C-alpha cells in the first residue's frame, strides 16, 4: 500500500454495502453449488465445480476485501468494486442480482465521494 495523502473520510457506508453484498453472493454461490452437486451426485456419482458458482465466489471475496483499501486509491478500488458487482450479476442468477446491486452501490459511493 502506497502511503499517499492522509484521508479523514469515514467509508462505513461503502464497507457495509460491499460486505453485505459479498456475504449474500457467497451464500448464493454455496446454495447454487450444493443444489447442482446434489443433482450431479444423484445422477452420476461424482460432481465437478460449477463455473458460475466459482465466479460468484471470487467476485464476492474480492468485494469483501476491496473496501478496506478505498482510502489508498479510491478511484481504482471503486472501479474494481463496481466490476466485482457486475461479475456477481452476470454469474449469480437471481440472488446474484441482489448481491451485485449492493456491491455496485458501494462502488458508486466510493467513486463519488472524495
């Protein structure tokens, strides 16, 4: 982390939105993966990792971790958070829309506040 100018801005709103969206995304990915694996195990006896669930998991993990770095470079981190939200919507399905909307809202707040 680069020690740039000291920022006294409290970023609680962005952090809470991103963590809430990330947790909902992780729960939806786990739910999606368990349902898919139950059907695969019943049919064939073995199951592989679903790519959509893996995508939602990665986007959610990054969305949970990124808000803690907002004060360093808020434009890059805010853009990355918005990107994670878009990926959660693309990969997530119905629950991914809720998770992605919360993550995108946090990213837009990070981009709009100085």
